[in-house]
């Protein structure tokens, strides 16, 4: 009799476990942890981003930027965004300053957009013309004809990872970051000032000594070139 009771208890407990497991499995399938897996709805992403920007800038004093409302700063709404360009050289604090600027709500961060050119100092044509064209396109959110930019990003994900607002979606589906149309539309939702960042060249050279990419490149390793470029930039 006792064995029969134990059998029924075990059977009932096992059945209950299967029911709970089935319920939880169905719940997890209905509500995936990662809502952006697969092929996300781009229009839905853009709508969510628009709403988030409005919430983040709800109490922002737009008059300090010379405008009256958020739409005046959004390229998508035919506004004029505040564009900030940080100009400097390797190991001069640009990454830190860029992160400070990137912490501002409604910011679209182009992380070191000329990385694909390698460890060289661009001093003139023909590279200078191409580099300036790239910067202009990025500031205007024009990504057509920039296949080289996206191809480089496929092998160097930090080009997009530092753009936290864009990467919030691309980290689930990296193909989004390589979609020129999506990136252009997303860029136009978010907000030129030029900042020339100067660091004591002694500190810059000391920092470069610890970078594996620097010693092979004369533009990065020779202090006389660094000082000459700093004077030229100024």
C-alpha cells in the first residue's frame, strides 16, 4: 500500500514538473530575451529612438543652442544639428573626450572615422581630398558610396561599438550597422563645432610607447613629426 502511494506521489510530482516546464518554455518563446534577434523592423527601431530622444531631452534648455524646440536640431525634421568635430592625433585624449561628448543625450558618435586609412598622418592630396569627403558625408549623414567605410567596420567592430545609441541595435544584428540606408536614417535622428585637442607632446610620446601599432609607423613614432604636425594643425 505504501509503495503504491509513493508511486502515485512520484507520478503526480513528475507530471507537475512537466507542466511547469512546458509553461515556462512557452512563456520564453512568446517573450524572447533579445527582442532584436533575426530581422528587426527598422521603422519600429526608428520610432523607438525618436521617443527616447524626446524623453531624454524633455527638460533640455534649447535656447542655449539658439533654437526653440527639439525638431530645430534634428536633421530628419529639416533642422540644423549641433555638430562637434574633435581634431587631434594618436594618444592625445581623443577617446576620453569622445566618450564625454557621447554621454550627451541625442548624440550620434562617429568614432575615429578615418581609422581605415591606417597609422599615417594625412598631409595633402590625394588622401586629404578623400578624407575630407568622408568627414563631410558623415556630418551630413550621407552614407551612399561609402562601401569602404562599412567594409572596414565589418572587420573592426569598434568603429560602431563606440556609438552606443546605434550599437544598442547593431549588437543584436550587426548587419544593421552595415546597412547604409538604415545608418543614414538613424543618424538623421540625432544631433559643427570643431575642437582641436592638444596634449603635451611628451605625454603623447610616452603613451605611444605602449601601443603596438605605433613603433612601425614613422608618423606615429618620430617626435619631430608630431611637433611639426601640431604646429601645422594650429
